[in-house]
C-alpha cells in the first residue's frame, strides 16, 4: 500500500502537488493542520483498486484514526476553500467480496463527510472574516436566489465594498434582458402564442395584450385564437373577453387547422393564440411545439412568479426553444419573493416582455421595470417563515451546495 503524505503551506499548494504526482483521480485519505502547514494523506487511484481485503481493513482503520484527530482539531483548523474543490473519483469496481465492498463504501462516506466538514469550516470562516458578504449571501438565499448564483455573484464582489447590495443590484440589472420599445409585440404585430403550464394566467394575459392592441389599432386589426379544447369553459372564457373587446375569437385543432385559420387572418395586425395549460412534463408539450414550428408561430413563455426556483427551472427547460422570443412574468402581486424568477430568467438569458400583477384587463399588465423587480426581490420580509434561513443554518446549506461549471452565468460587471 503506497500511501503518501504531503505537507505544504496551504491546502491549495498541497493539492497541486498531489495532482502533479498522483494524478487527478488521487484519493484523499485525511486532511489536518500541523505546525509545518496543511498535511494531506493521499494515494493514487490505481493503488486503491489493487488493494487486498486485509489492506483495505488497515486503510479503513487509518482513515478512522485520521477522522478522530480531525474532530479534535476542527475548531482550530482553517481549511481553505480549495480543499472543497477536490473531486473524489468513483473507484472502479473490480470483483470484490461483500466485506471489501462494505469497506470501500465506508471510505467513500468518510471522504464525503470530510469534504463537508471542510466546506462548513470555510463558510464559518467567511462569516467571521467578512460578515457583510455572509449577510448578503444569506439575504439572497432568503429572497429565493439559488446558492449557485449567490456564491458566484458574491465571489465576484470587490473586497471592501461598503455598498454591497447596490453593487449586486447593478450587476443583476446589467444582466437581466428587457425587450426594447421597438420590440413591443403590440407595436410590431405578428402572430404570437402564449405558452406555459396550467394556472399561470395565459388566458388573462392574452386578453390584456389584445386590449392594448385594440386601443391602439382598433378591434378589426386584432384576432384571438385558442388551442384549448381540453379545459371546460376555456373557449367560452376567451370568447367573453373577445366580446367585450369586439374581437373575433377562433378555436383551432391541429397544425392544418391553425395554418388555414392564420391564412384567413393574414390581414390582421396582431393575432394572439391562447394555448392549453399543460404540466411541463406532459407529452403534449412537444406536440404543441411541433404544431407551432410547422406554422412558424413565435412564442412567449408565461412564468408564474409565485413558483419555486426548481419548478421555474423545470418549466423553462421543458418549454424553452429558439422559437420562444421571451417571457411574461405573472402574479407578481401574489409572490412573496422574486429571487427565483429573476435567477432563472437571467440564467437562461430570456428577454422579459411584460410583467403582470393582477386580474384586471388591461390595467394589470405593465412594461418590465427592473428597478421595481430588484427592489421587490431584496425587500426584507417583515415576518419570518418556516423557510427563512437562520444564521446558524447558513454554513451547512452553503457547504452542501455543489457548484456546476456548466450552469455558471457570465456577468457583465
């Protein structure tokens, strides 16, 4: 068993030496602070694969001993963040006995626990060294922003910046995309479908857009279509809006029917299509997308501001395509925080066209105001909820967050 001990001034230097001598797949066995510096015990991955049963038992004992020593010195250790960036590669699985497999599993579990301890110490150190930065991170998480965005953004914030929140807002404002006046779909005209899951406000938003166009160009220049033949009363609801506005409403089924209807309405300035609400994982989502692709219909994705970040991310992933020109944020009046919405919109570089904050037609549809959205996003919540992140919980949550380089956003600073 060729176990190597590396001692360096910092963990970063020790890890660099380990990678150089043992390779990227080296297995870290222990990590501790000594008088000489940071001591890391490691072995090459191929050596781990060739271990016999007895050797794995001895190795397991060595790691347990190292874990006990680590627990004793945990309060004084100041591990660097770089140590948390080491990826423990999965050990290839040769033919092993049940006992050997159990020992390997225990080793991997110890690796994971050690890394989480290092990360927790790192974030505790951040809180002590830079309470303002830690406070801003906590504020962003409680506002609904993802740990990925919060960490990446705060890591880029200049040291000693007393106006941290203002700096964050400026960066977010530069990176949130808003449709220009000349891109207003009511002014440009054309054919647009409003898509998204059920209950996000597509029908009401369609009526709001139609009302704006009627005021500007007249009812005879606007047409409404619906593909919703599933929901009871869907066509009737849109028909009521059409009657109030004096706009014709048509129901279509399938690509051929849509193509014929659009051909008959080609003289209209603006044609808006209300679509059936479907869960983002419904197989009909792809069928609907194919229908609009076949008829060259542009789309606007309607996003519910009250949804969680995970839900919004899933909706965008399933509905978004190069034919989706942007999004409309709805239910702003019902949302407790807006961080998740802004986070997802910015990550996917979506253009925001309108924001809606109520049911009134057409009063509750507005051009996007980023300053208002950011003010709402960072506004302190008056009362704590069961979901509010407490100070003592902060290091554990941040330690458990895994950064994914493929999901990073490049910022215009």
